[in-house]
C-alpha cells in the first residue's frame, strides 16, 4: 500500500467519523455509514470520469474502450485509494 492510499483512506474514515459524531438527533449513525459508502463510491466514479475527460484527446480518443480499463488507469484517484 502506498502512502497516498493510506492518507486518503484515513481522511475518508475521519470524515465519516466526524459526520456521525456531529449528526443531530434526526439522523441515525447507521444511516450516515450507509450513505458514506455510496458517497465514497460516487467520488471514485467521479474521479475516474474526470480522469477520462481530462485525458480524452491524448489517451482515450483513439481507443474509447480503454476508459473502462480501471486496472490500467495510471494516476487517477480511484486506483490510488485502492492501494495500487
């Protein structure tokens, strides 16, 4: 695991923990943890989408199917968070 992955995962965990701690009485902590899973997944998907859009002319325009090759994505946040 690289340091960048550890830092990002720690930041996500602290953010979720602080949100659950500071939530008012209308929200249950379980609801916050369930929503956090979807928010993190949406963030990873958004990071990949941004990477594809940002590198479209020089990387993905010649072979658009490469946008789906997340295991070959060099430098995007999703891959770094997963520790590769």
